[in-house]
C-alpha cells in the first residue's frame, strides 16, 4: 500500500525547484556559536552570509557600531546639490520634484516634500501618468515646470536615463539635480548634479540604497547644513524604511542600519498617514530581541511592509492617482489620513483582483501555446487589455511558476505598441537583456532583477527572438528552475521559540539578507487541506514531533505526497490566544528516503562494465511503478536516471546531487553501455 501511494505521488505535479544546500562547516559553526552564545543553526546561517569571524558577526548583529563615512565623501555631486538647494531656498525660488509612481518613488517624493517644506522651500511636485506617459521625467513635465517659473528640478527615483528631457530643461535655463538608483546608461544626462549609488565605490556602505535612500541622504545632509535637523530625522527615517523595503532594496550596508531603526519607529509613528495605514492594514508590532535577548522592544518586521503596507502604497501608483499616497504621507490631518488610507485599502483589493485575472489568463496562454521553455529560456507573453499597472506583479508570479525570466506586456491596439514589465532570475540581468534589444525598443529602464519597456507591435516577434538569444548566452538548462537556497538541516526538536527569537538577531531580513531557510527530510504529511485562495494548511510529523505548516499559493500541487523533504522558514502563529511556532513551506520534493525503501527480498542485479577504459557498476531498481537505472563510478559518484526522464541526478548523495541533462552525449553513451551490460537493449 505504501509503495502504491509513493508511485502515485511521483506522477503528480510538484514545485519545479532546484535546491542549493550550503556546505556545512561544523567546527567554525561551533566556535561562532560558543563565542556569541547563539544556536549552531544561527551561527551556520551567519557563515552562509560570509560572516564567519567575531568582528564581522558583531558588526552585522549591531550595525550601529559601524562608523559611516560622510556621504559627501562618497557622492561626488552631493556638495554641488546642497549648494544649489541652499541658494534656491534662500532666494525663495521655486523647486519642483519629479517623482515616480511606485512605492519607492512616492515615498521619495513625500520625503523630500516634507523636508524641503520644513526647511522653508517653495516646493511642489509632479508624477508622470503610468498609463499615458510611462516611467520617468518627460518633456511635457519639463515644459510645465518652465511655464510655472520653476528654478530647480529635483528628480527622485528616476532621471538617470532621461537625457532629452534633462537637456531641454537645461536649455530653458533650469537647474537639475538627478537623484536615482537605476543602472547607468552609456550617456549621462546634462544635469547640474547626479546622485546615484551606482556611480560610487562598490565597497561603499551607501552602494545599495534605493531612490528613497538617495532622497534621505540629500534631505538629512541639507538639514544639517542649514542647522534645522531637529524633529526631522524620525519621520524621514520612517518614510525611508517604507520605501526601501517596498522597493526590494538590499538590506545590507546603511540600509540594514537605518531600516532596523525605522522598523522600531513605525509602531509609534507620529505621521498621521503612516498610523492610518498601519491601522487599515491590521499590522501588529512584535517584540524584537537583542544579542543577549533582553530589553526587548516592539518593532515591525520587513514582511509587515513587504506584504501589507507596501502593496497598499504600490497599488495606488499602479491603478490609481499617486496623489492619494503623497497626501497620505505628507498630511498632518488625522481625518484626511484615514480617508486616504481607506482609499489605499480599497484600491489594493481591486489590484489583487486584477492580478488574479491576468495571472490566470497568462497561465492559460502558456499552457495552450505549449512553449518550450528549455529551448527559449525566456517567457514572453503579451495580450491586449491587460492593465499595465499590475503586470509586473504577474511577471513575478510567472517567474515563481516557470523558473525562467519573464517579459510580460499589454498590447495597446490603438497605438500599435506593447508596454511591459520584466522580472529575472539570479543568473539573468534584465537591464542588460533590454540593452541587447535596444534597437527594437522605445523607452526602457531597470536593473538586474526587474525592468520596464515599450516597443512597436511589429517588433514583438524579433524582441522575443532577441531575448532568447541573450538568454542562451547566460542560462544553462539547470538554471531554469526557481532556486531555493537552504542554510542548514534542522530536526523538528530544534524548531522552538528559542530558535525563533534568535532568528530575530538576523533581522531586518530581505534582499541580500534572506530569512534563514532550513530543511528536514523524510517528513510525513498526516493532514492537509485547502484554505483561502489556494493555500495548503498541513500537519507534519517527523519521529514523535508534530508541527503545523502553511504553503502559500500551492493549491495547484494539492494533495501533496505523504512522504516528503521540506524546506521552510519559521513563523509565529497566534490563534484563540495561543501562540505556536509553525512552518512556512518554500520548497518540497519527494523524500529521498523513498528510494531506500526497496523490497529486501528483491535485490537488484549489479553488473560491472567498462566504458572509455573506466570501470563502472550498474543496476536497475524498481520503485513502485518507476524503473531507475543507477550507474556508479570508481569515485563513488552515482548517476540515477528514471525511465522516460530527460534529466537525472549525479552525485555521491541524493541530498546534494546535481540535476543533469542525460541527453548530452557524455551521459547518453554511458547509459547505452550500461543498458547493454544489463541486456536491456
């Protein structure tokens, strides 16, 4: 009966993933754990992040202990920018901010509006229309600023690629300061000053700041120069934290230092809009421990912003008027704040519905077209009528599902144009891919992980072909599965509140500082059911230990097999006034223990054979209804191939085996020789 269930499970659909388990370093792990008085699982996680010495660990766990260089030393145009702003403010001339319609751009705009008004500036702002104009400052905005008598334009989260609009502004006699964090184009715009972390040293702690980080540095530096910093730092730090996490900026360097402070400020925010947004989002602050696990204080988690506050801000910029968010984050009126926060809530609900509709249509198109992703190595999907404001979110979900870079677009029939968004995988650089297609595109921009673009409809087929050509230069077949990076193997006995509290030491976690992921093998699924919109709620058992788990958006894989290896993060769940530790599944595969459960009365025949003057041993195993050929070399490495599969496993252990394409000549001919030895041909 057991074998039957396993063979059936093997036929069903499972998450399409590749697991990378970090090599364990038990001696270094134990030394670090003892020195820092932390659990070995936490010490191993630090080592995986290249934090293997006491000095590095102390700096990581206590980022405030690091002495930061002056921003003026790092950003060469910062002093020029401060002089321009100081002169413009003292002469009571107009300053205009050109922002962006994503969370980073809107929080940056609100941050500079707040700070410049605090410093006595005459300041206003404009944000281009996502639907009519697309990303970045444009000639229309420049001309309007000129007509309104603006003296200085300040871009935030955009402008680095806007050569022509900036050139026109300079021809009009306007001063321009660009603050941006996107990748640097071949020709820089002729601005008076450019502040972009991509232009500073790669080793600088400021290197990873998002647009809101550049705005924060500029605002604080200006307030310091004018002697008006008092009362400004806390609200600006809150806005910095919202924008940094929502924009998926790396939580390293100054981002880690400032976000950690901001997360502690947000539960006690004095900003009317932030308080209202936290209330409608139903976010609850949690205790945050320090290294010695004493003096706990309330703090938000990055996930509170990434999954609750950020989406409600982003949704407005995607499908509504960004002015709603700007008013939310700049008002001091409680009633206005509550009204705008409720609007954000309603708009986000509509955004969720649109995303679901488009995602279902995109998946249906992919399944119907039967596109060969191993051959194309990139997914390009374009349909008329899709809302351009939300297709970027759908692109991310398609990357999760198919494991390839995704370029998704909405076809505008009346203009015969495609406007799209792109999301990548670790081995694929989105902005470089768009540059590779430069002659086919209209406007485009972005960075390694994501981008936006437009192109004439007649160029779509060439665009897809060119992207495939680029993908073949950087992607191998084994890259075309979502990568799950796993920190260490854990026993269910170790999954307790002590471990959960110590994980807090690693926070804030996010991009480039992921929450630790552990794995446990040979776990039994004893209960499972669908909850909500396609999630799976599970009860898992290993040995005598039972634990609850949730698998978000895994409804397509229901029911899961009964014996599995799982990869997961820890989460705290409170229900009926009881708080427990449970697992959030991020990875799953059939248990490797299945392959050891052979009928002991039927031992497979082992045959020695020579291939290329080397000795091999081969055998054929029956696993339920599945036949598996195993070939072992003299070094103890095993190649395992299941009947009908194009891919096999190669390694000394299944836990860390590499997936290989057995149709490659070096494997194909070896397999033929083994089958001849077993008289299977």
